[in-house]
């Protein structure tokens, strides 16, 4: 009997990947939702390596980001309490900010992917990076644990919240790997690059300020 990591499981994974039709993914958000969460390896490979995922898939990914962004203030209020009237401004602000961050981060990472591979595939990566946010939808029911179970619920909330965060991060890394056909070490380099660039930018800025200060002393 073959183990789960043997040729039989690999063959079944390849069969499932071949059976996934990108037109089916475009036709139903619920199907795309399910496949992205529970069959991400095959689904992300089909979308990431397609020649053109189409505007509808990008739109569905944007819908995912919008949904998660709107859910965040609701979860925060259910856990910490607050005035419900604050949602009048926090919901649209969270929605706009979430979509803006998704677009900016997706563009930056896709440019880094292009620098490593010479492949643009911006629409493919934007689609997959948007779908990588889907695990956060489970924070809704998870937040109810903190409300209903007291200290035990608070502990479960933290543990499950960390697992959901890790799930989303792994999907984001998978999006990068499947879109640009990168090895794990290159994926780690690309994901770490924005943080390194931020440190370089900060050091340049501090150096510039220090030079201006020294020049001002000699005026």
C-alpha cells in the first residue's frame, strides 16, 4: 500500500490539477473560494501558469480582499467592543485601505518576481495574492470563541488566529512560487526583499538628514 507521499498521491494531485478548468474557476466565486482554500496547490498552479487569467478572476480576487477588509472592523468590534456608529467610517476606510495595500504589495512583489525570472505575470500574481487572503474569513467564527468562552476562548482565539495568519502567509508564498515557478529559496529572498529595501531606504534617509544637518552647521 502506497504512503500518502508516494507516487500514487502525486499522480492523484496531477490528475486533480489537470481536471481543474480555469473557466470553471471564473464562473463561480464559491467554487473558486473552495478550491483556493482546500486544493491550493493545484488551483494556484492552474491560475499562476495560465497565459491570461482574465479580468474576471482578478475581480474575484479583489472581491476577496474587499470582503476580508470589511470583515476586519467587524471582528475588532466584536472582540474589543466599541460604538457601532464608528463603523460608518471604519468600514469604507478599511475597504479602501485593504484594496490599496493589496494592489501596491502585489505590484511590488510582482516586479521583484520579474527581476528574478523575466516574467511579468502581474495579473496572475494579483489574482493569487488576493485569494491568499481568504483564510482570514475564518477569523469571524474564531472571534466568537473569545466572546463566548472567556479565558479559554481568548487562548483559542490567539492560537487559531496565528494558524490562520500562517495559512495566509503560506498561500502568499505559494502564489509567488507558482506564478513565477520559483524555488523555495528564491521565494524567501523575494519575500524578504521589501524589508531589506525598507532598511536601506531608512539608512539613506537618515544619512541625508545627517548630511543636511552638517551642511547647515557650516552656513
